[in-house]
């Protein structure tokens, strides 16, 4: 929630850095075009007095990871009635609300105190979310105006004080029914010297060539020459948090006469040193429908400037009414499913596009570069430096990270060089890391963070030295991605250096043994819809194919496939994920075997109880909202909780593993230098689970090497089921589950965010 609130605040604290350019218009023809468009845009059309419309908005809070994949942690859908008149007076009345979440968050209905819609692109100023009018003195000083921020319109009367213009020489055609509308694009950028606190625009303005009306604006807003004040200033300096606000404002013709809003997207992105290449993303996507147009009273036409910077009102229906609304036009998740944080890269201000000289920042690639805790290292603390090449070394980033594991008494770190060229991304990395060997993890798995300090450490680890080179390319826009990586790797076994959970006081499981050695590792990965993740809020489907091989002292070949999808249908939500893999050849080092168990959602089974050279895991969920207690909970004026919104959920997990051939040596059991984590007992229960390796590992052999032949061992498919109630859009669940293949008691599970 803190990151979300800061992302909103940062809209008003981002400075603008541009080189001084005394040429306001690139060509005389462009100047004439802008002059005529500004004259027409200054006044609302004479026959447009007032409009009523319906607005449906989707609000998402999410993040991107270090390789660019994005997902949503919270989705909120809001329905509103809009009323606007030619004098600039505007009201947004919220009439409907619903929410889904992967974690409990405050509702944005409390945080947002002002309308988020831009009701018109006519006039001298554009109303945004926060603050007061910074473009004209004396505006916004009234107590009721403090919540509205007014940006200087690119076609305002005083535009030349703020902007310079380019483009305007390329015409495109837009087909609307049997009509052809010619569109011209103008590039707008702020001047180098601006009045302090001016809210200005960087980006594109599309005009109807014939009528000179605005069809679309797309770009970024920022406040010039401003420094954050007070407590926020300290937070920003401590975290090096930076943010920027983007908009896409699209108009459509109404009654073949007026260009009025049809689609609007507002987006705040925040980055920080501790986030590395990741971003926190706050997004609002809105669609306008069902316009009702009224002609103006004659007296209004005498007003010189027909669109003043008037106060915009945001009102809300009663909480009961918000919950009862049911006439949604789109399923929740549909409006933001095709959006991505990189959509605005081409219209970012200069410093976000890598212009200017290179610079050094205190920055890691992920939070765990700064602090983490696990049973191998104990507490690890570190730091990172990043040099952004910018114009000095275009496209290059240089990373250096290092730290110390205090209990293990070991240094770890890495150095990396990255090069971005359009859709291509090249990298060279070298260092020493502690990697985990878990399989079938989700995209935002928190491995390597501090979670192990508070509970059981649900990972097994291998110490690795590496020197790797990779190349990655986006395909079909951003729908697909392919990555090839190859280089030297050395795997070393490691053991627990922390025996007990500091908080729970429970003994940690021993770390699984691996086959050590040097080898050349090559990896090819293809992803389709990389943002798809069934366990989070973004709807849609995605898939991944991965081939990994080792050549050298550690030999193996491994194929993996994954497919997942999330769908919303009315009160129903369906989510599913399928993972499968196989190892080729006759060499199967333990760190590359497939493992699954309780950590994979298999209620009633032990940690990594199923192991094999072949594996398949199917997980699915169906959730039905009961339609009661859906009204938001108002704690204070600013802080609202989403509705309790109970929902019945049903989930299923099915696993299958096998070792179709090979000897004990081929799976590394005779070569272990520490007590093997695999039970040598081949009792019926262990055989049915392939290599029953729960917490009672190696009980039969008392630490001696295993000699049992597991050739042809396979497990039947094992299935667990769960049912229960979920609350607050799915963020919190109380469920009971059990295996169905044998008699076992029902197990109670309290879940935060996890679906299956």
C-alpha cells in the first residue's frame, strides 16, 4: 500500500529535464497548423452545451519483474455517471464497485478524492488527479480546488511559453463508417526553462486535419522544477524512488459533430534502487459510453473562454448501492489485460529514454541483492551499483553487486553488462550465487527474500559459480519472447548453517544434496504472453517451452512446458496451470530432477514427496462470489477496505512422476558425499511416490549410500482437493483439503493470496 500511495504522490514531484531549444515550431507550416488548432480548441463548439455519459473504469496495482514481465496484484472495477458542461463544471458520480486481489489492499475509492476522468480536451488547461492549477496565478487557491491538478494544454493560448513543436507533416487516414478522416500527428516537448511548478506535457497530439479537433493525446505529465517536500522528501531520498505519470486520451466522434472522450488511460510508474529493473505500476483504464448531448443556453455563448478551470466533483453512491450494481459492460480484468508498462517508452521524457550523459546509481537488480535470509547463508546483506550508459554508451547498462552471508561466512556477487537494441537484449554475466532448485514456481515467487526468517524454508539450494552470455528478442510486438543463454557453470553442494527458524522455532529441513562439477550449460526459452500468470489478477493465457542441457562433469538434458490461464465470467473465476517435464539421456543429476509436494499445493503430502525424471503437475481453481457483503468498508475518509465479498472456492492439484529407466548411479544416489536426502526404503508407500523423500529422509539407510535399483519406478497420478471460503476478492482464504487417493484427514489451511 505504501508503494501505491507513493506512486500517486510522485506524479506531482517529478522534475522535467530538457535541453534548451529556442525554436518553438519546426516549420512555418507546423506553426500555422498549431495556431489554427489552438484557435478552434479554445472554444467549445457552439452546439455543445452539456453531456451525460457512462464511465466504466478498471484500476490495477501491479509490478514488473527484472525481465519485463508484468502482472496485477489488485483489480478494481468502478462504474460512474458523468455530467459535464461547456463552462468546465464536471461531476463524476460513482455508482458501482467490485474487486479482485492477490493480497489485501486498501480500496482506491478512499484514496482517490478527485475525478480521474479528463472530461474534455477543449480549453486552456487539462484537469488531472491531484494538486492545484500551477499554470495560472490565482487559480486553485480556494480550499475546494486543492485536489485538482491542471496541466498546461499543448494548444493553450500561452502554449509558446511552455512548449516546442515538431512533426505535423505526415497524414494518416482513419475510417469511420463510410467516412475517411485524415489525421496528422504533432510532437510536443517542454521548453528548457519553465515557470516553477508548471504541469507540462511531453508526447504526441493527433489532430483531425479538416476540423482541427484533437483525436488523441499520448504522453507523460510532470511538474517542472519541483523538489519533494516534508516526509515524502525523506522517503524519496532514502529509497531513491522516482515516478512518472503517463496518459493516453482518445476521443471519438459523437453525432458526427463533436470529438469527445471514448478511451482514457492514466498510469503512474515508480522505480527505486531496491526494486532494480522492476517497477511499481498504478493504472486506470476507462471507457466512455452512451453519450446524451444537450444544446447550450444562449447566454453561455457570450463567455470569452468557454472552458474555465472549474472544480471537478467526485461523488459516490451509498455503500449498499455500490455493491448492488450489476450492469457491467466488461468482465473485470478485460480492460487492462492487453496493457503493459513499456507501452509509453517512446513518449517518455528524455531521461527515461536514456538521453543525456551516463550516470551511476546505487541500484541492485532485485530486493534480495540488499537483504535476504535463508537456512544456508543466514542473514545476507549487500549493495549494488549500476552505470546507465545513456548517450555516453547508448543502450548499455553495467551492473556490479556484492554482499556477505554472515552465518555462512561467504562472499557472493556478480558483474553484468547488458545491451538493448530495439527488440534485442544482449547480456554477459559472471559471479557466484546461491540458487534454489525448486520446480514449477510462479512468476513472482519470493525465493531469496526474508520469508524464511519467519517460517519454514521451502527451498533447496546449490552454490554456483557462473559465466554466461545470453541473447533475447521480443516477438510479435510483446506477445512472444525467445531467449538463448550459454556458458560455464560450477555446482557445489552446500549445507544448512542455520538449524532452526528464528521465529517459529521449528527445525529446518536439511538441504538436498547435488552432483557437483563443472559444465557448459545451455538454455533455450520461448514464452508466449509472458505476462500471463493464473495465480495473479491479469486475465488471459500464456505458455512457455524450455530446453536446458549440461555438458561436462554434470551431464543432463531437460525439457519443460507450461500453460496457464485465468478467466472471469460474471461471478465465476477460473484459473488453471499445467506443468510437465522430462529428462533425456541416461544422466540425471539430483539438482535437475523434478520435485513436487506440499510446497506445490499438494495438501496432505510431504515437502517434495514426489521426485522423478518425468513429471506433470496440474493445478486448477473455480471460485464463485456469493454476491453478499460486497459493499466497501469505510474506515476513515481516506482509508477504505474492499468488501468482504465471500466466495466459495474449489481447487484441485494432480501430480504424476516417474523414473522409467536407469540405475541408482544414474540418478546420483551412489555418488552423494553427504547423507542422501532420499529414503532407501522401497516400501509400498515410498515406491508409489517414486522416491518417498519427506521429512523422514534416509531413515532406513542411516546415512549410507543407497544401492536400491529404482529402474521402472513410477507413481500413479495423485490428486488432492480443497474447498472453502475466500474473502476480499480472493486475497484471503480459509480452506480444507485432503488427498483423494488414500484415507487421510482433512487439513485446515489459511491462505493469503495463494490460489492453489
